[in-house]
C-alpha cells in the first residue's frame, strides 16, 4: 500500500477520484467566495428554468457556471499553495494571488455578460419584444 502523501508513487484511478472529491470538499468548505459563486449559480439555474431556456442556452449557461467555479477552485488552490510556501508577505506570491483573483474576475464578468445577454433575449422572446420590433420595421 502506498502512502497517499507520497507524490512519487503512482495512484490508482480510485485514489485519484477520491483525492479530487476531497479537494472539491476542501475548496467548497472553507471559501466564502465559492459560496457566493455557488449561490449565483443556483440563481442562474432558477432564472434559466423560469425563462424556459432551450438546450443550447442551458449548455452555454452550464459552461459559464463551470468555468467560474473551476476558476474559483484554481484560485483557492493557489492560495493554499502560497500559504504552504510562506506565511510572510512575499511580493511574487502576492502577485500570483492577485493574478489568480483576476482570473476569477474575468471568468465571472464573462459569465455575467453571457447570462445577461441570454436572459435578456429570452425575456424579450417571452414578452414578445422582438416580434413587436420586427412588426414596427415593416
């Protein structure tokens, strides 16, 4: 039996999945930012359901949600690694953490833009805005 902390020993697929789920639990539990993004994801799913989005729209929304949550997990991993390297202020570690936070911000802003456009379009379809605009042009 290999020591699970030994990074040089090959791990079984079962062990890899166990480690991944353990990492997911660590990333979800101690991170306030993840909770905020998870709540936003639930709100997006509720809005998508309420606005009766189609299959392709669901795929886009789920891809955006996944990208934001994955970016948040990478940022959390970076924060944990920085703490393991040094608890003192290190300029390069600070820059790396800022860049990780920026990655989450970029993913979040992109997802918000996509969701906003998609939901505005769906709302327009449901309320007949687009039909009225087309009729006014003719």
